[in-house]
């Protein structure tokens, strides 16, 4: 992988991450995903206005994973999202 980060800085960053407990690293990763999800949803709402929770779940899926699945898999996943009722708003990060 090509990077513009000097090797010394990359090594320091890696050492800092490895000094943190695995539980804390997981907590950090979850927090970053929650933030990314909220930012993506804000962008979707800015582009399209506020939609139903199901439509927002679909838009978030397509924004994050739209290129990762075949057309058939995407259709199946979107159908599941339409039929699955989460317990909270999609931006809350605590959907089921």
C-alpha cells in the first residue's frame, strides 16, 4: 500500500494503538463507525430530505456497501432492510 506517512510516524502510531487494550480499540472503532454513519446520514438527508427509516437504512447501506455486492445480493439485502423494523433511528448507532 502506498502512503505519504513517513515510516517513523507510522511506527509510532502503530505502537500507540497497540498500547491500548483490545477492548478500548474496539470501543474506538465503534465510535468512529457511529460518527461515519451519522455523517453519511446527514449527507443523505441534505441530498434527499428526511425520509422514512426504511428508506434511510437502504440509503445508508448503499452509501457504505453499494459496491461490495452483486446486483442480486443487493436486491436481497434491500428487501430485508425494507421488511426489518429497527428499534431506533438509523443515525443513533443502536439499531437492531
